[in-house]
C-alpha cells in the first residue's frame, strides 16, 4: 500500500499584532460543527510521480480558486498526521483577502448509505489567525508547521 502524501502552502503575514497565518476550515458534513482540529493548511494529495512543490501549488489553486502567490518559498518540512498521511508544507509571505476565495468542491454520499450524493466545498471558510489562535484550531499534527514558521521567517 502506498503512503498517502499531501502538500500545501501556508501563507503568512506580519501585522501590528504579530504573525498571522491563513487557514481553511475543512468542508463537508463531518467538520460542519467542529472548530478545534478542523482547520488546515490549504493542501491536497498527490501521486508519487508529481513533485511535492508542484502539488502544493496545484492544490492551492484547487482548494482556494486562486493562483498561488509569488514570493520566497520557505520549506517547513513534513509531518505525519494521526491518519498516517505525510504532509509537506512551504510557507510564503503574502496577503490574501479571504472574500476572494472560490473553493473547489468534492462529492460524497450523504447521508451515509442513502444512495444520494452531494457536493461540498473543499474549504467552507478561510481566515487569518494569529499563531496562538491558529494553534488551537489547526489539525494537531500541523501545529508543527506553526512552530517551525518563526524559525524560518524574518
């Protein structure tokens, strides 16, 4: 069985209140009423023959409906989530208005075993958070990227 891998871009910006990161709330019925642990770096799965950097940029476009920003990409490495998936992330300093996001969608059977399929947004909300609040909301394994960010950014 092939190890599932995801790659993504973590946007960050410096404000008068400190560093903020852009996170997305996972769409679909399983996360609709959850907040803590339901926010993520915009990312997605890729196949072994696709370079992780290319996948991160492609997934940014698919998840947010926007072109990934230009800028220096800061490698934040990888983490293993509790589901076993390996996630690789780069940080880019950029500003983005969450109101401009047009998320991609996915289809799943809902309700379960109903035989009906519904379409849901990949990310149903996108917002900027300071690092302390982001740490409370992000998928726990991805908090490592928040810890690594100050080590690699001015």
